[in-house]
């Protein structure tokens, strides 16, 4: 198997009870779990919950790893109120985390050749990469790839895709 070397020069994340890679690592090492009761604005349990795991069209869990007290600073990102209210939370999370990763790497949006984004919150059309690319002001020739259907393990195919882009010299910097 052929191997290649890549360097991760910037990182950012937004997980329940972890707003940075350092906090996430602390939680993992301490074996902390961030599960809490599903908030009714995300899913009304009275409509979908059943303790019977075999019941159709129901769920049997009452807790999930959901963000608590997350607030997007729409003024900082110059997002109109109507746009903010009409878009899915995933848009704002992706934009904020991408901005944090760029800052952590010391890069500008114009330095990016490709962007790869995954979400396990569902399918969005257009994908998050289109949205983030436009909002960040990435170059129009930057490659935008949405990796969908991998759920919480999407980081692995994202890294493999980034590695392939770098190894083929299609990109020098991938967000």
C-alpha cells in the first residue's frame, strides 16, 4: 500500500461540551459523555418515542449528543436576520468552524484550493461546501466536495479525500 504524508496545520470543532479540539480531547481522555435529553424543538418525543425497539416509525432513545447553548454571531459574519432564520443550523456551524480552522492554520480564504465538508444532520441542497465557500469568499476555482452518508465517522473519508487531492497535486491546501 502506498502511503503519503500530509500535515494538518489547523483544526477546529464544535461538539457537545467541547468547543475546541483541546476540549474534545479532554472529554475523550476523561471518558465524559455529552448526552442529554432530546430538546423538544429538535424532536417532539411525544410524537415519535416508543420503548418498543421493533415498533415502526418510532425511536426508542430519549437522549442524544446535541449542542447546548450554541449561539451563532450573525452580526460578526454579516448575515441578515431573514437569512439566519431561514437556514439550517448546520450552515452556521460549518461556517463558524471553517473560519476557526482557517484562523488556527493562519490562512486566508484565498489560500484554500479545496474544501471538504461532512454533516451527519442530513442532506442539504446546495451542499454545505457551496454555502461555506461563498460565505468565506473562497476562490471560485476552489474545489468544493460534500461527503454525505458517512455519519459521525465522516472524518476518515474526508481525510482520505484530502490526501488524494494533495497527492495528485490537484490541491496544496484543503479545508
